[in-house]
């Protein structure tokens, strides 16, 4: 009985694995679209609220990058 259960479980897993790459691929594309939209909104808000004095921001970026 255990062997039968193990065999059926293995067959079911193999069937699920065939289609899981398509499901994850579609969800990944959907996630990327939402994430790119989020980044675009954040970037537009950054540009809208960017301070006049750019020197402190440039110095902070240089320190963080190096």
C-alpha cells in the first residue's frame, strides 16, 4: 500500500512540475510589471520633490557607492 501511495505521489509531482514553470513564469512577468510601475511612480515623486541644492545628495551617493 505504501509503495502504491509513493508511486502515485511521484506521478502527481511530476505532472505538477511540468506546468509549474509556466505558472511561475506568468506570475514573475506580472510581478515585474507591477514592480516597474512602482519604480516609475517613486522616480516621478523623487523628481518632483528633488531639492534645489544637489551637492549633499551627490556627496552621499559617492560615499555610498565607494
